[in-house]
């Protein structure tokens, strides 16, 4: 099969999901709508993310694997694959399902892309770093040292290891997204960001709940995360896809850790409301798996020529709260 070298179709898996639909929204803003979208649309409301967007066709995710098996003409013009579809629930206990959905599916898609010289950009995860003991360095040569803390992180790690072991990781782009938040995450249930959760808590109760710290070196609410707005996550994703020399694993974060209290203050400030935070005990089940500090080292990303400044947490939270959460809007509406 010949693939056109200059123009072509874009395939987005997980296109109805959070980052996938935000990516399609940005492509639409650039005048691109020759997009094949796949997902597994179940009984939740994520289809609503697709309603305002423009794309050429939609397929259920298992149908895509069948097309790949027979090298279907529908895929003939695909030049770039953004593989963002996965089960992203860090609490998912069905290991067999995670292996099939997150590892085997990715492997088959990547091997097809390599065979036909299609640019393959996929979501790995910052969860592959585990508790961060070995650092969160996307330049790490020996990724087998990493110890993910949950089955979701491990299912993502397995593909990174497979691509490395088979010598083709540098021909792909693997994205280790940190704490991404923003419009179109509304369907994610228990996996929504704390911005979404806190906004609704404040609306209902006038206050917000955070876990107490279980470690003396961190005060309550001063546990830290690298929070990244979905619009910036998409900007980085598109940059790496369009930079032919970029290959391997990349951290996708703001590069600046902020506290949970910083995040809460930004949410209150965006609504001009007084701050009211209550601390509750951390459940025992979380204590061993809780991350106290995450920060993306984005040096490797910067070396690929990504020079855009990443807006502050306060700016991005204000955009999310004022333009999407308060009016109840999706991207593109």
C-alpha cells in the first residue's frame, strides 16, 4: 500500500476521550478535518465531546484492528496516528483487560504504522515512573528500572519496554502526560481532575476537601503535582508529531510542580469566592501508593524546539472555570 508523503489522513484513537477530543478540536481550529476517529463508545456521555467537532469518519476501536489486519483501503491515506485510546483508570483491577486494551492493541497498531512509514504518537504515562524514587527522567536509558505502582501504569510500561527491546522506540513518540485537566474530561467519573471535582464541591458546599499529609516533611495541602492544562498538552503533542527528529519517550507537563493548595486557591479566585479548605484523613488503601511530589523534567521536549511558554496554573484554571465549567461547555461549543 502506498501512503501519500505530504498530505494525508489523521487517525485519532480515543478520539471521544479527554485529550483525544481536545486534539481534534485543535486540528479543526487549524482547518484540518480529514480525521478518522476511533473509540469505544460505551454508556457514558463521552460521545458529547465529539458533537461539536468535524471529522471524516468514526469507527469503533475493535473495527480498527480488523482494518489493520486486512490493510483496508480506508487506512490508505493515513499519515499520522495519535494513539490516545486506553483504559486510563488507575483503579482498574482487571489485568487481562488492561493488557489487551493498553498493551496488545498499542503493539499491533505501532507495528502497522512502522510497516507503512506512518508517524506514530502514543500515550505512555507518567504512571510508569511509579513513586518517582528513580526520578522522572524521560532521558533514562534503562527504563526497565521503573516500578509502576498500579496495573494501569504497568500496562503502559509494558509497551514502552517492548518498543525499546525491539529497537524501535526512537522511531515513535511516547507521551508521558502528567496531571492533565481541562474541558472534555466530564465523562471520566472517579478519574476526573481535582479542578473539576473541586469546582463542583465548592458549588454544592462552599468548601473543598483535601487529604491530610501522612508525611511530616509535607504540610497538609502542600503535596505537589505537575498540573498541565489540556490545551497545552495538545500543543506539545502536535509539536512532537510534526517534528520528524523527535523520537522516544517525552515528559508532557508544565515543568513546574505546584501544591494542591495552589490549585484550590486558583479555583476559588476564578470564581471570586473566599477560600475554604477542609482536610480529611488519607484512606489507608492510598497511603502506600500516594505520590507526594511529581514534576516533569521537560528539558528533552525543549531540545526538540518547543519554545512556547506554558501559561501559569492560575491563568489556565481561570480559562477552564470561566469559559467551560461555569457555562457547562465542551471544546468547540
